[in-house]
C-alpha cells in the first residue's frame, strides 16, 4: 500500500524549537527541505532506505541518479568514505562550503544503497549555511539531500520555490530566505588515479586546482551517471531556453548579463558571483511568464563555468 503524502507541508523557522521539530521529523523518516549556501536541499536520513526512497518519490527522480550526503564535520565524512590526502587538503581549504567530494565507500559505512544508486562511491559535503549546520547538529547524523524541487526542474533558492514544486509531498521546509551562492556545489571525484571535475558549481575549479597543485581532469561526456547533477537535461524551466542570445526574438523574454536591455538581468555590472546567486531565482520568475527564455552569453571562466553548465542542461532536449 502506498504511503499517503503529508497533508500539509509545515513552514518552519530557524528557531531552536523549530530545528528540533525538523530533526524529529527526519528521525521519523520524513522529508524536510532546508537551506544551504548553494540551493535548498531535500533532506532524509541517509541511513534509512525507506526515507531515501521517499526523496526519489517526492521529486520524481530516477533511481540511477545518486544523492549527495551532507554531514556536520569532516570527521563525520570519514566514517563513511575512504579518506585520502587530497580529500584532506580540500576539506581543510573549503569545508564548510560549496564543495562535494566523491570518494570510495568504506566498509561498514551505514549509508543506504539508494543514496549511492548502487555505486561504490559516495558524494559527501559539509555545508556552510548556519541553518543547515544547526539542523545537522540537531539531527546528529548524515542527511541525503538533493535539491528540493521536482526532478529536472529549476533548482530552488527560496522556501517559496520549494513549496511551489513540493508542497504536500514533504513534511516541512525550513525558511531562512534566499541562498547566497545560488548554484549547486562543485563536485570533485577522488576515487580514481587523478582528481576529476564531475560537476562545476559554486566553488571555482581554479581555486581547487591551486590547492591540489594539479589540473582537474575533465571526464569526457558519457551517458553513465557517476555523480549527482550529470543528467543532460536538468535544472530546466518548463519553457524553451535559447542560449547566447544578444536580443529577444518575438514572443521571448530575455535574461541578460552585463549592461544591456533585457527583462531580467543576472548582473548589470557583469559580476559572476551576483549572476550565480540570481540564476535560478530569475529563471523561476521568467518561467512564470510562460514565454520562451533567451539568455545572454555568460563568460566561461570562474563561476561562469557553473552558470553555463546549468544553462546548457536547462536548454538541452527534454527526455
């Protein structure tokens, strides 16, 4: 028999009593969305297979697409994965923060197989957002948490985005305003011979390469999913998206960058950090018009790599 969806999604604050309530819901196997510095995540106890299955059900997410596990501290990550010198250097430099590391699972890791989608590796990170950290401490364990939105759609950077896509499907959302980074974490694979950039994100690849003192390998495009966020069509509005547009065609709305006439501008001053923070929120607003979205060119360096990655997936043919 199917488990009924929660009749109402609670909207909680970051007050201690509300965080304790959220932690209790998680311990009971429920789903709770919470803010991170990147986007809002949809949390479930990563050790509870039934709870993790509810993430896939609520999002309509394909079960071959693995999830990121959020933990409170690097020592918690070491309980689940085989730690390396490269992982230690990156954790010291960038955790807490918008960096996910993919490492081999260690024996007795305790993580549900649904989290890893049958892979022998785990994607793990320590978020920097105060509400996420407070929730992790209140819960006292690892949280599997993909973005809190229907699978393949625009990622949520506010609690209102979460409710628009998942109200009635999840137990609660913790509202702490917009996410400051605005694009998902950078994912680095450390399970092979050389470190790999598996997904560009909120931490520039150049900063990672500086700490490692070696270039990140860029894997060739493949149909095989080895980390979250690698599906060809992802982060997509309902409307068609056209990239590298210098102006809008009839019937389109234009998402701009830098000084230009447009309907919404990611950053009039051409600041890539501002553009990343605005990306998903602006896409939500333009998608609400029901019109196709044209997007101005974005420089492909620093955070521009992550912005362009999300835009290419948003514009890709839909499955």
